[in-house]
């Protein structure tokens, strides 16, 4: 469904992505993992059309992002690491506002907001101000925002960052529910979270692909008991090689 080929991005003289290539299948939950500064957020910003690559291509359903940016943006819901919420607004008011921005038809808007409220477990806070919510609930509002307009693809950058264990478990269940109908790409620093949620995992470091496979395949190839151990081995080796 998504094909990334030879993606390269420079910020001035700083190389953020180095000839990165991978594919994402339709209906897959893909974990894009890596240490801080690996290039994950840059990859997401290019994939969602917020940045242009220095070179390389991204195709979504065979559409080149350079020639079909608006059409591809309409297929993708994006939640950046810091959810851009208007905190003075009520949750319902905010989602109604986002529905208008996403041009949800007026006759479908109320039912769509109700559907997202159910999916993201927001019913009990719909008439609360966003700044009164816990971080876990704010993240759920951000996920509902990214789902507005029913995009086929969801890109989540660190959706469980800063959450407590209960909130992480709740967010994981929401992602799994969404993954039954959507293609999801997401990143997390919690390796056990990726292992429990993702169908497949890609690890990058210093802008380069390190490994691509299921959690079990990655552990087997590194002779590791946990994905966290495998991650440490692979990123350390990659850093030594570069």
C-alpha cells in the first residue's frame, strides 16, 4: 500500500535520512522504531506531506506523493508526538471543528463524531475542556482527530509517550481496534509495547534501515530473549559500523 524508495533528507549539511527504503502492507500495524535522532519523525513528516525529501520517492496506492500530495493527504490521518489540540475548547466542540476542517458532510458529522467517541473511549469527557483532561485522554482526543474523515492510513508518532501503564494499555487497545480496519504506522520507545501491538517492525538508526521483520524474527536473528535486547544489539552494531 505504501512504498518508500531511497528516501534521503538533508537539513543543511546534516543527513537525517540516508537512502531509506521499505514497504507497508494494507491492513498492517507497522512499528517504526529507533533511538532519538534516528529519523522517525522526519520520515513521518515526509510521508504525511509536511516536508519534502531531498531525494527518493514515496508512493501510496501507486500514487507518487510529489504529484498527488493532496489526494494522499486525504488518505492519511496523522498524530504528531505533541498533539496539536486547542485546549480551551470542549472535546465535542474541538472534534466538531476538526470535522468541518476535514469537510465531513454535515449530514454525517454527528454520527461520525459519535463513532469516534465510542472508538476512542471519549464518551464520558465529551463536554469537558481539553485542558481539564489527563494526558491519556488528550492523546485519545488526538487519535480521534487523526481519524476524522475516515482516512485509510493512520500515522502515530509516539502515541503513548508520557502515559502511565494503565493509559498505555488503554491506548494499545484503541490502536488494536483501529488496526482491524486501518493501515497503521506508529513509533514508540516502549519496545514491549511494539512487540505486543505490531504485525511487523522496522528499526532505523542514523537515518538508515537496520532491520525489518516480525518481533519473533528480529529476536531470532539477534539471538535475543526480548525485543528490547535485540534493539540494543542492532543499534549498537549499526552505530559501530557507521
